[in-house]
């Protein structure tokens, strides 16, 4: 599977979507781009009202727990 310049294998997919696994940022980036593209093409009245952050900007809540 190709996404941009990234080449992803079946193993990458398995490691990202297994129970208790963290998804690879490449998959999240692809998902966000699909949502943004849908907003532009399918729901133009919604385009521009959502803010999509890059996956690597996200926060892991477990790092802030006591």
C-alpha cells in the first residue's frame, strides 16, 4: 500500500490495528486527509469549519495521569 511517499506492508497494517496497538501515524494522516477531502467534495457547506491536526501533534493522555 502506498500513501504519499510511504510504502506500507501487511505487517505494518497488522501492527497498527492489533489489539492494544497504537496506529501508525501514516494511517491517521491518510484518514484525516480522506475526511478533509470528503468535506470539500461531499459537504462543501462544512468545508473550512474543522481543524485537522497532524497525528504527531496529538497528546497521549496516559502521560498526564498520576
